[in-house]
C-alpha cells in the first residue's frame, strides 16, 4: 500500500522533527535545572495497564468509577497507609498488588509482628525491590508522621481534607446528534470531605454535551445529581458503611459486582475480585452504582455481616404489551432493555430517562479465620415493570419478568505459599455457575495462576461481573493459566493462556463457538531511571462469516505487538515512548494492519507550582478492527483511553498550577487530525477533532 507507507513516513519525519525541537539542549537544560530542586514520583503505575486493558474491551470509561482507582492512589501518596494495621481488603482495592502478594505481606506481619522500618519490607518472601518501591508510594511503617487514628472519627465532620472540583469541557465538532436540547458545554461540580479514610461525604453534579441546563427536561439544573456518606472502621463493630450512592461486591462477582471490575491484563496474577464489599460512590457515571444504604458489621471474633438495600430509577426502553382496544382499562407496560449510556439529549433519550423503578437487597454472612474466609450471599432484584426480552434465538435463556433471586457461596483461603479462591452461585431458575482459582508461589521468582469458570447458558444474574471473556456471567466455560517469572534481578516475564467455549449462541454467532487468547510481556527494570517492556498478544474468536453467500463460523484473529519505554531524565522529568502494531484477519480475507507511535514528556518538579505533560502521537490503521488503544494522562478524576483508527496525528497538553496549598488549576487541550477515517461500517474523508478542558480544585 504505497499511500499508507508514504503517509507513515511523512508522519514519522514530522514526529522526529517535533521531538528534536522539544528536547533541544536549551529547553532540556531548563527542564532538568528546575527538576533538580526536588523529587516527585512520576512513573506510571500498574493501575494504568489494568485500566487500558479494561477499556479496550468495554469502551465505556465515562460510565465507570474507574477514575476512583487513580484518586485512591493519589490520596495514599499524600496520606500513606499504616503498614502495621492496613487490612487485606484495603491493599487489594488499590489494584497494585495481586492477592498472593498481599497474603505474603500479611503472613509475614502475623509471623514476625509489626514492621519496624520500611527497609524490613525487603525480607517479605516473594517480594523484590520493585514491589517494595511500589508499596512505599502508598504506605509506610509508623514513626514517620503517620496518623495513628487517635482522633475520634466523629471529629472528622469538622476536621479532614476538603476537595471542591469544578470542571468544564468543550469539543468540536459537537459530540451529540441534531435535535439535542442543550449546548456543547460539559460541566460538573464535585465536593468531597475525607478524614483518615474513616469518614467520607460529598456530592456530585454533572451534565454532558447536548443535555439541557436549567431548561426543558432539566429545569433543576444539572442532568445528574449524586450524594454519598460513608466510611471505614469508625469503631470496632462497624467495618464499613455507606449512605446515598455506593458500590458493592459479593464474592468473586458471580452475584453482585457494581464497582470497577477489571478482567485479564498483563498483570497476569490479578484474578481475585478482592477489596472492600461496599464503598461510597462519587464518580460522574450515571449507571453503575446503587442508591440507598449498606453496612458491614463484626459479629464476635469470627463473623462478619454485610447488609445492603437500594432503590433507584433506571433508564429503560418502555414498551406496550397490549392496548386498551382489547377491553383492558389500561395498557400493560414492560421494558425491553436497560439504557446504560447515561445520556439525555434528545426526545427519545429523555423519554427513557428514569422510566423504571429498581429495588435491590442483599445479605452476606462470612465466617473468618486467620488465613481465610467462607461467605454465604443472597441477592434480590425487582422491577416495577416486567422485562420483556427480545425474540432472537440467542437470547432464549436471558432473564425476563419482574423479580430475580440469587444465592452463592464464596471462599478465599491461604495455605503457606498458595491462595485458593472461588464462588458458586445459583439463580432462581436452577442454573448453577462456578468460578474457582489458585495462585501459587513456586519460588521467590516464579508465581503461577490457574482459573476455571463454568457459566451455564441459562444462569441469570444482572449485576454479575466475574473474570471472563464475555460481559456478564452466562454461556461460557473456560480455563486460564498464567504466571510471572522474575530473573537476573531486573527482568520480569508475564504470560497467560486463556481458552474458552460458548455452549450457546451469541450476538453475531449463530452456533456454539470457541476461542483462545495468549499474552506474553517481557519487562526490563533498570533501577529508577529506565524501564521497558515488549508485549505480544494473540486472540482468536469465532464469528459468523458470509463467504460465497454461505453463513458459517469463521476464525477472527487479532494480534498486537507493543514496545514501550520510560526514561527518567532526572528526578522530576520523565520521557515515555511507545510503538505498537496490530493485525486483524477474518476468514480467508486479507490481513488488515495498524500502527501507532507516540512520544510523551512528563515534568513534575517537587516544590515548583507548575507541572505538565505533552504527547505527540501518529497512527495509521487500515480498518476499524485494527484500532489501537493508548492510555493518556488526563486531568484529575478523569480517564482518557482513546481508540485510534484511520490515518492521522494526535497531541495533547496538560498543565497543572498549584497556586497555593488549597487551590489548584488544571487545563488540557487535545486535538486529533485524521487524513482518512475508518469505522466499522466504512471509510470517510478527513476530519479534525479538538477538545479543551479546565478544572479548578479547592
């Protein structure tokens, strides 16, 4: 393809010239000179890799509480956890360490008593220096100014940290259809008060582009309002509580998982759905949360009880099952689908807004031992209108009706160098689903993970999200084998193989099908100044083909190869580089290709009020299926993981100015210029997209 090659070479030359201009000696010397004044950790955390892989499959970052993951990491960087009192659930919730690493830390602490110094972390079996460095970003051994929780939690209503954030954004061309009620501006306000993690309360208000503001369907102002009050360990009887909006999790996600739930990634040992059972919700997404109250209490020395109740209105497509002409006094209403976009811009979208009442209640009782726990969970879900499923054959076993019950048993147990976990659940139609896994440390340098799931085609749980290939928890049987190997002090290999089959039909698949996925990542960590990794991934799925007019299953193969490097020029200046290739082939068709490259600079000098990041990216893909995803440093409480397809360039610039101890201003400008745009339905001409954002934090 001469045109594609010429375009790529031209973009590479422009990219090279831009990079040379940016790192010219005078500017580089200025950056390094300002950085010498102090030190700031600017490296990317494993959480970024988890987020990137998660949104590669879901493409719904705006409607998730995933940004809260990065907010928690930032909070603990400023207010470190106490390593002598931190619970397993708190460490697992950060997604920085897998369950095996957490168990190794907790068992060491139980065996030898409280840590005496940060340096002692190097003695934990199965931990190396990179693990210790990562942990010390968010946790410390007491004695270095940590809060030892001697202040009563009720004083947290007066003391603690306040955070008021206002954000505004505008894009061109406008990202909404014609006929929208509102203008192009996106606006949001959020206030959060937090005290030592034991108390947290606040509110959120948000509107998307195209939604009305103090007009038409939104005379009350913003389109979405949310409030929360919650905390952890306010006393010895209450482990956690939440009022208002919250997220919840039971077991391994077979019955209930409303919070951020990542799946497979290059962090190959991160399979356990661990963390807190309930958490306050303060994200801007309008869908994946509960509204009501929840509490976890301690019953004696070995029992724990979690109870939750939620009642809220959901967006849904309401339909009429019969008409008054048939002799009925009123028509019978049902709904055919839940709407999860959270957008209310046009008459059709506002007609679905809050059209359905949803009630949810759950109980979880756990028996806790020193090295594990077993839990019994039950969940009720009810609607004020029946769910009328569509008549497609592949949806023959999906839920319909007004009420749904579920019951499950989950477990997690550690034995020396091994962690066992799993959950078995039964829906009220009699279907039984099960997931089970084992994390095993064979050596200080070698860890293995084995994970099996059996999800029948007729299992029904609307809030389920176990680790699986499909979204939901039905119609899949599979096995996952992964692990990591550390050698020569600086090298790490992560790898997994996942094989599955779908016993029943799926959307776009008219017969039972199967697939597999392989991933291999080789990392080199050279101290604090340089790290790089090479990642390869191959996935094959069976979908309906239509070669020669005959519909049959064909193999769809996706693969990608990535080279990523991070170089810390000084203690506060960091360069990040990436090159990635993708390939896609379906049936006997020709292979389509994609390419992406970017260069980024991040400057965060300690003591200086201004910091920022700049990235220039070029991409060249032949089809929508070869699109490339890349995580971007966005502003606080935002996740940006765009998909690049077609031919073009993109750049963004982030700036942050800490005016004083209580005021921070942030701004971001991004622009994408596409010479050729490809979509899943064809190819269009050139386009230009830009977006500007501004945020104020008190």
